[in-house]
C-alpha cells in the first residue's frame, strides 16, 4: 500500500514581471485526507501546483514533498501522481497505448496499465482512440496516468471540471478511497460546492494569498439549511409556518425557512393543506462563506 507524505508550502512566492501570482504561501497538506485547494479563477492555484511539480520556479520559498523538491525525488512517479488541467493526449492513439508508453518510459510493470484503467473505469474504452473521448473520459485518462506509479501523493488540478453528475459522484468516491488508503490528496477547484462533499480540509487562496486553511468544518459546515417555499396563498402559508414555530423570512421569492429542510417544510404545508408553487433547499451557506472569504470579508 503506498503511503503518503505531507506536502509543504513554505513561504512560496511567484511573480511574473509585475504580476504577483502567489504571495508568501505557507501550508501543509496531510496524508490520509482529501484537501481542497480553492480559490476563484486567477487566485494562483495552478501556478502553486506547477511550482510544487517543478514546472515553475518559485521566486522565493519552497514547495516540497516532506522536504524534498519534486526534481530531487528519487522515484518521482512512485511518489507523486499529478493530473494538471488541459492535459493533452494524442487524439489518434488509444488510452492503453498512451499509458503503455508512459509505463515503459518509467520502467513500470505493464500490469500497472490494466490496473489503472480498471481503477478509473476506462477498461471497456481502453482501445478506442482518445480523439473520440468525452471531456469526462479524458479526465479519467489523466487520473489513470497520475496513478501509474501507484504514488502516495495525488495532485489534481480541477478534476471535477467537465464531469457529468455520474462522473462527479464517481470522483467523490474515488478521492475518498485514495485518502482512505493513506495517500495525500490535493484537489484544486474554483468552486467549493464542487468538492465540498469530498474534502476533509480546505486551503483557500485569493489574489495569490492564503485566506483560510483548516478542516472543512472550520467554515461552519452543516450550520445552515435554508428552504425557500412559496404558495399562491401566502397568508395561509405564513400562518402554517408560524403555527409550526419555524423561523422564516419573507422575500420577493417567497419564504426562506431557516434551519429546516425541504421535506419538513413540505410536510408542514401539506398538513395545513396549503398549495405550493415553489419548494427548494438552498445551499448550506458554505458557498456564501467561501465567497465572503475570497472577497476579503473574513469568516462571520
Ligand atoms: N506564465 C505566466 N505569465 C504571466 N502571468 C501569469 C503566468 N501564469 C499565471 N499568470 C498570472 O498569475 C495569476 C494566477 O494565475 P493561476 O493560473 O495560477 O490562477 P488559478 O487560481 O489557477 O486560476 P485558474 O483557475 O483560472 O487557472 C493570474 O493573474 C495569471 O494571469
């Protein structure tokens, strides 16, 4: 079983001319956990990951695998697997062919190719030309490529991008499984909502700077469920909600019921025989907190 090592960013900065892409970034990513590396477009995520992987040289500071820079790793593919955004694969070649080439070049056993194809669910498409793959299938091929050396660390740039709902469900399970096996898993995304069901920890960047890091729960997870509900007979709905003791606010879209899920609100309306024209649960509020952080408002 591969064992993960911590990823350490220590005072990492990078500027491109006058653009300060990353500014004095320090954090550690622990093994056995999935860490979301989050921030809006342009926050500096890709630049940070590229520095970690030795593709861009930091202006100052160091990004290492427990103290060892990528270029100094003795067995890089067996230590860290990376899938960066917009990985390009030759359209005329099959997934199996691509992976075979990498496996041979890295001196890895050919059985690894079958294994990783199976791990990412591409076995049945392995001999088709990559040119005919959907974006989701290409994402899976990128993951297969990252897994070839059975590394203890996975670094994935926007792996959820382009996946359909089934693919998103699949990757959530995949990330959890990788961490449960003891690997260090760092996953970037510009949307917290895209990864919030898979991550244990978050590292949040805005304009090249660290704005928050800690367990997902440090953002105040689970604290706010809100349900929006409306009725052609608002007076009756207002009375029913008040009677049940729900806390709610009235808005142009209807009533926003605080701390109560859609099932419960639906039941209240049903019992009071109030017809509904809208009933939906809102974001838990996590995304709001995330946006407040990246917009410089801090945690409320
Ligand atoms: N090679 C480069 N030359 C000049 N500026 C760059 C270069 N690479 C990145 N930048 C700039 O650095 C900043 C951070 O970009 P980066 O791609 O790291 O952000 P990001 O968080 O990954 O965003 P995205 O999700 O859009 O990729 C941006 O202002 C970007 O324009």
